[in-house]
């Protein structure tokens, strides 16, 4: 078994940390982003990885940056065989990448070289991809360009949301990382350079992308809804009691029907799009919990024929 440093921050990284521990490796350090102000009270909130690591009695490090000589010396002093990096939250300098004996390995939620970058799960869904996957690669200084050591493909369900796909890929990535570490320890790990063709970049989701444009084809609207669910959420506006209110669409499916884009076609909240229509299945009003459309319909009392903003 090897000495491993695990570097990650959100819940996507937790299964990998648990899998490394379950495989019997010694986790000599866990690096994660510092606690951030969050919630209404803006209290400092620890990352999911930090909470999990502390529950297992693991040493946790939360440096703001790894670019200082002092932090790099502290990292190197852990004498790790390998670094496991999963959504850590910052680019790693060369001194960090070279400190572990075998280098650092990253779990990336796409079929590289497609969807390099910050939001591969969301971008795959927004693009209507039928399949995606997980790759484990050696980390280079450039963004997601390292040699791939293991990769596995998985189909994307027609109505699958980003949240559901996120959970599946995080578990799959953890399994692949354990296999990579096993081969690494046995001296049998083989990695291959990424193809130069088919490179795409998964830019982070910008606020201007999240509003639903009903004039788009129904498939595009459906992909936007599921690609941004549950966060940051695709939204539209309605008039309720003389006020404009934002509503987030969390689940949808393609449906029959046509009309002026944005028109409510029936009491099941089927909405006409530029081409075709979508049926909303779950929504969330501002400040409320997610609810099925039947419950929303009873409260909103939207008449059939209404035009959504």
C-alpha cells in the first residue's frame, strides 16, 4: 500500500477519498479549500471533503495558496508516493505536481479530450451528448491535457439531470482511481497521450446562460433544464398576484404540443417552445422548496394559455 495525499473540496471528491482509504492506502494528508462564508449568517463553512476527513481523523490542510516555498516544502515533507486530485479548486504549481514520488493523478468527469475544463458534466448535458464518462489522468501544468491512465464510458439518460449524473460519475471516478493506484503500486500502470482531435472546453456556467429562452427548440430547453439542475438552475418568470416571480425548472421531459413560445398548453405545465414543447415535472418558486408540478399548479393557479416570461 502507498502513502497518498488526497486533494479535493466539494462532495464530488468525497467518494474518491473514501475509496482510497477503503483500499488500504495510508492517507498522509488531505488538502482542501479553506472554509468559506456561506448561508444567511455568512458563517465560515468547511468543505465536504474537510468534514469527511476530520470524521476519519485524517490530517487536513487548508492553505489559501500552494505557491509559497513554505507551503511547497510542507507538502513535500509528507513524503507521498502519489497525489490524488479531485475538484481541488486551484491550479497546482510544478513543485507540487513533482513532489510525490509517482506524481499526481486527477479524476475528470468527461471522455477526454472532450470537455476539458470547469463544468464537464453540465456542458455534456447542455450539448445533448448521449454519453460521457470519467478519466483518470496524470496532471500537467496545462489544463486537463495530461496522459490518460484509465477511462470509462457511460450512457446519459434522456431525462437525467446534472445532479444525478454528478453522483454516478463521482462513484465511477473513485473506482477508477483505486484501480490506477493498484496498477501504479505494481509497476504496471500504462497511460496514453490524449488525442489532438475532438478537443472541447467546458467553460464554467455564467449567470446569463441560466434563463430559459422558450423560443429555442424544445430539446435545447430540456437540455438546459436538466443540465443546470439542481444548481444553478434554469429559470423563467411568471406573474403571480400582480408581481413577477422567478421559478426554477428542475425536471422536464419532451412533450407533444405547439403554440406561441412560452405558452402554457395544459394543466400539466406543458410549455410551447420554438419547435415542439417540454413538460415541466418539478419546479421551485423563489424561497420555497422543490415541488412537483401538480402542487405548483394548485398554488400558482396559472390559466391554460398563459404566456411565461
